């Protein structure tokens, strides 16, 4: 039995059985939600469909604008933990940051390097890193990491005292999860931790951070990506109909802004050391 990743208690209530993330539980000691990976959750798996670089950069630029508004940070050293193919890094670089990335999977790490980016193929726990950084970004990474407490403690140790932590992660407290249950789109094969605003705030505070904002954010996505996600997560037939319809109308590359309330963005700054 997997203990709670935050408080290590073993007593829990099972919320969902056999999701794409495995069985999903709520710790009865601290209330944190986490999964026991089983079945479809085993092993790395890359996305079937990715959006254009331009679309990813629009989303990244928005997150970095929030960071700047709250902290004033708009340049310096930025570490992207779980950088995948480097799309977030490219946006940060074009906005003036000196970027470095970590990616545990070989294929996306190689793709990021082919784009001229400095990327170390490694887990966050094992990476050879030299701080201080002005920003440590975990953009849809924290929910993948086996020990989120240790990850944020390491992030704190790598940040300058005037630096900031930028986190984007699914929001378990959203209405869409209540409506969709075990078919919620954020239950995917390698999501192991599920944060709510309160649990994320507590974790930040206990690992030496002052949360400056925790808010829901939307995402710009192409209609191609929307059809792919419908096909993969909900209905293969409906997704294929959408693909054909968008292709016929010439709308595949059109974009729309979605805010389902199921993504949180957090900015936190280090509490000064005594």
C-alpha cells in the first residue's frame, strides 16, 4: 500500500477505482489526494498530439506575465523542471531569461536539445544542478513527481532569496472532476498526485515558501488538440467526427481559449532563512 506522499500516513479513503491514473485515494490524516499507479499508468507515454510552438508559447507567455506582475521578475536564470520538448523554455528565453531544463525521457530531451536548448536528461532528484536560480518552474510536473515535498524542498534550496517558484498543476477541486468522476481528463497514466488550492498552499508553506497567488487559469488550444483529447479520453467515434469536421471546414489550426477550472497556477517566493 502506497503511503500518503505528503504525511506518510497509510489510512485513506478510495475515491475512484481504475482511472487512467490508477486507484485514487484521499488521505484521512491530511486530506491529500493521490493515486496508486496501476494498469494504464505503468511506464512513460508521450502525447499523441501536440499543438504548434506558437500556441504553446502563448500559454507560456501568459504564465510568465503573471510571474512578472506578482514578483517583478522578468529575467535571470530559469530552471524548467520536466521541460518536455522545451516549448516553455523557448518562450522564457525569448522574453529575456537564461534557461536550463530537466527532462527524464530521452526522446523529448533530445528534441529540446535539437532546438538549441540546454537540457539535462535526468529526474529532478538526481540532476546535477548549480544554483541559485531566479525562477524554478514546474509546469505540469509536480503531479508527476513521486515525492512532491522533497521536490519543493530541492526547489527552495536552488532558488535565490529573491527568486520565485512557478507551478502549474491540475486542480482536483474543480467542478468538471465532480461531474466527470473517473473519466476526468486529468486522470492520465502518469499523474500520481492531485492538488487542491488548500493542499498546495500547505505544502508550499511547509517547504519554506510564501504563496503569492494560487488561481485557476485557462489554456489556448487548437481545435486539432481538442478533437484528439475527445478521441483519447471520452469517445473515439466523437473525436474522429470532430477531426473530420474540422478538416473539412479548414478549422484544424484555429484556436480557442478554454478555462474549465481544472488547472491551477501558483507563484510562491522563498521565506527568508533565519
